[in-house]
């Protein structure tokens, strides 16, 4: 296939486009789901998909779902070939066996002035299967060393505002681009268990033989990331983790290599000096080296200094050097430096242009780059932390104005991460009056945010003091993370202090909280309050919340017919107002569950299969496999054991792969009893053994049923399985209702000897 060479190469040179192509490798996606995974706006992703479709790289198609037309996208090609021919460059795209994109997600810093460090580079490149920590004082060259040793690593720079959750999401996208999808699928399914995340990260890094670089670890505020590093140390086999930090982190010694980075050797420093100042006399260099002791940043500043710095150097070398250079700057250069100094992290060029406001933004920035005062990492620019401190001592820029302008710039980008950064800068500016506006924006645009990034959001909200809207958001986070009593207390505290859309979310969440706490009376009261707010506000979102809570409420009360009516209203509102496909898939699952409880499994299958179509169309892999699990269960109830096994196979393989052991156990249990129903004792034994393994590893109660299933399989083979059954009974003695449910469900296909006395006492 012939294509527009220039347009194709331009598209493939864009990192976001490569990320989209990498994700489409794993299946079909709707633009909304791609936007969520990439933390970008849906409009931006849709625009890119149309461009990639025009180039022949992706294929869009319309499908009919839920009474409406929906456009989804999939990868059309697997390989791009560039042929350099006499007089032309020809690009072709075609199907191929293999596919790999070298996506780094965050640009690896350039190392234009790098010299020496040969021993350290060699240690780093031989550190396969290790965690390597490079530590040393500011400006000593830690980042440059890692960039030199690992030019194609996954690079992640800490700035003090991130959480482990965000790191895990970014790493999952990178690993997905290399063919390892389990971590991303686990996160998409809402998985948050620390141990399982660590296991998946370890498996992904080793399987892809990746190098992961974490820069500025000393800025990290999330202890989970430190625990992850300790976990990986000693367990890595083929991958590498490299860390740069000003202080030596307390990670122990097993599986870790520490490099305490000092100044450059004289010959290395001389090489650097000649790159900056050609023809520098040896005696002048010797004096400079005596003063700087080979510190790279000090060398650069001293060589850039316009005065006779070596003779005038005072005790505080860096302050003196910077003062000398600062005096020589133009007013425009000073203004840009001061502006950059108030921000903790790097800024992209478009942000600098928006904040600086001058026509000569690029020329001023380039001048500062040439003088070594500004550094560049990919498309982002920043000044060294040491220089920030000196700048802030010299002058106090009007930070509040810059913070608010930058926040507006970030909000226009319309992504969850930029929303979080904008929220934080608005709080830093002291503009607490905008918190309500931001919270309502979060509800309308970034509904997954409290669940996806609870730690980061909680840290930002804590800066807002007693603001009721911020406190309410904290209550929502407590609910999403399972702290129901804390959520109840916090939400009740702010209920009468808030208004509008957020009040409706708080009230509907309280209905859910009371259901979780099994207080049906209070749940009913807050359900009624939610309805009243829905009638007053006439917001589709609030009506959806009402029907979602009503479905749960009626289901808890076992009013299944009412729950079913409410679920259909929920589906109607979701489809009418084009809510997220994830919500639609979940509602269809719930309808199937209710029909199952109404003892109408055939009707349940209809809605499970419709939910399966939605999940496949939108690339909702987690919901797809939950649906396989429910179909396995339903066909087991109907006696269609081969179908139950077939659906169970897909669910079991997926949930084990992403280490979601709770779901895996549910799927394994129904596949195991289906094997027993088919008389396949050996296959049942295999599943029972896997359940027992998971039980000993996780303690998940249902997994102990593996002993009971093992006993049944033994009896099926004519052997004595009573010992296994008794072992299962012992492990489930604290869960008598679960033991009875297991025996009852197994009773559909197998009858234990009466002398075991397994009937209800």
C-alpha cells in the first residue's frame, strides 16, 4: 500500500500517536476509552484517530449498539517499512508477524555535554536484574549518567506531586506498548491491591526486559513507591530499575547496587571545559578544577561567568557564580528565569509561551539554554533546583498571577492529570472560591478521577483546609477506597454546606454508604433525598445516580422486580444521554444478575450477551471477562456444562494473568464444578489444586472450597476424598454460610456420602 510519505513519517514521529497504535494492538477501542487510558481529551484522541485512519494505519467502523450508531477503531496494519531508494524514500504499510514500538512516554534527557564516567556507565549497563541507585549532591550529574547509560528506558521524573497510582498507570501503558498487557488490564478493572500490583510490575519488567529509570527519587512523597523498589530488589531477573536521588534511600542491600557519584576526574573535567570554552589554558583550568573539585554544574557556571571568577570566588561558590552570571542577563532573560523558578516541575514550550507573553519567547529561552541556566528534557524546559533557590532569594516574582494563568492553560488541555495540576496551582494561589467550580468540572469531565488517583487527589484536597467542597471530595475518595465509616462521617459533615450538582453526588453516595453499612433505613432516606434533588436539578447525571442507588437498594431488600425496573431505567438514562460505555456494560451485567436471581437464567443470558457486545466494541476487557464468568455460572445452573467450561476458560485465564485472584477464584469455582458435572475428575482436580494454591497465598475464603472440590473429584475417581472435605470444612468454619452455599451449589452435580454429614445442622 502506497501512502503520503511525509504525512506518515510526521504522524509516526508523534509519541501520542504511537501510544494510540500500541493500545489498538490489543483490540478495538472507542475514542473515549482511549482518552481515559492516555489521560488526554476525547476530542484530541478523536482527531488523531481520524488522521491515522486517513493514513491507512487504523480502521474505523460503525456498529449498532443500544439503539444508536457507535464508531470504534482497530489497528489496520502491523508493520511500517521505510525503503531508501535512489532519488526517493518510500514508505509502505502491511501485515506482519511481529510488532514493537520503542515508546518511552517521557523523553530521556539529552546528554550533549556528557564526558567521562566510563566505569559508572559500565556498572549500570551490566546491572541487569538489579535495582541500581545513583546518589550524590545536586548538580553532580546523576540524571546525565542514567540518560547516557539507558538511552531507551522508560523514564519517570518525580516532582513531589505524583502518587504510586499515576506511576503504575504510566508504566502500564509503556509495558503494553511492548506486548505486556496484564498490568494495564488490572488497573482498568479497578485493581488496587498493592501486592498484586507489585507482582504485575515485576512480571512486566522482566518479561519485556525493560529498563525503568526513576529520576529525583528524593522528591517522592508516596511510601508505596519505596516499598515497590524494596519488593523488586532481589526479585528482578531480566529487567532493570535505575534510580537517581540526592540522598541514599533506605532500600537495604539485597539485589541493589549503589553508586555514590562524586566529581569528575581531572581529565574528564578538562574534556568538559574544552567543550564549553575552546582553547582554555591548562593553568586556568587547573585553578577552576581546584575551586570546583570537578563538580559538573559548578564547572559550567564558572566557565560561563563573565568576570574573573577564579580570583573572586567566595565561600559559597554556587551563589557567587550565579550572581556573576545573573548580572550579565538581559531584563527579559531575568523575567523568564524568575517565571520558571516558581514552578516545581518542568514546563512545555506552549505553556512558557502562554505565561511569558512575549513575541521573542523562543529566542530568550534559547539564550538561557545556551548559557546552561535552562535545561531541556524532550519538549519540556526547567531550571536546576539549586538555581531556583538562588533566584527566589534575589527577587520575589508575582507567583499568584502566574499560578492562575498556568492553571487556566492546564484546564484547557482537558485531561485528568492536567486537571489535578490546575487544582493544585489554584489552591497555591489562594483562590479557594473556585473549588466548587472545579469539583463540578471533575464530576462532568473526570468522573473516574477519585477512583483512579485517590492518593494524589487526597493530597491536593488536604491543602484546601475546611472548605466543604474539598471535604466532600475527600468523603467520595474514602468511599471509593472502602473506608465507609470515614466516608459517612465526612459526607454528613458537609451535606448542608454544599449546593447543586455536588450536593446530589454527596447525597447519592451517602445512600450507597449506608447500604454498605447495612443500614437500610438511612439508605432509604438518602435515596428519597436523591430523587428530590433529581427532580429539582433536572440533571441527567443525578437521575442516573438515583436509579443506580435504587437498583442496589431494592436488590438488597430482595425486591427483585423493583430492582429490575430500576435497572432498566438506569439503562435508559445511560443510553439516552450517552453516558460512558463502561456504565452501560455494568448495567447490562446487573440486569443479567437480577434475572438470574429471579430464576430466569435464559433472560439473564440475553443481557449478558448484550453486555458482552458492548464490552468488546469499546475494548472494555475487564467487563468482557466478568461477563464470561457470569455466563459460565449461568450455563452451569442450566446444566450446559461444556458451555460453562468454555466461558470459564476465558475468564480464568484472564483473571489469573492480571492477578485478580478474587475474580479468578469465582471463575475457577464454577469451572471446577462444571468439570465434576461432566465427570472429568482429572480436570476438576487441577482446578481444585489451583484454588488451594490461591487460598494459601491470599486467604480469600471461597478459595478454601478447593479442598471440598478436591474431595469430590477423589470420590468421583473411586478414591477416599473425605480428608480433603474435612480440611475444607475446617478452613471455612468461620464462614458457615459460605460452606453451606458451596455444598448446595456442588449438590447440583455431585452427592457426597451421607456419613460425611454435610447437610445443614
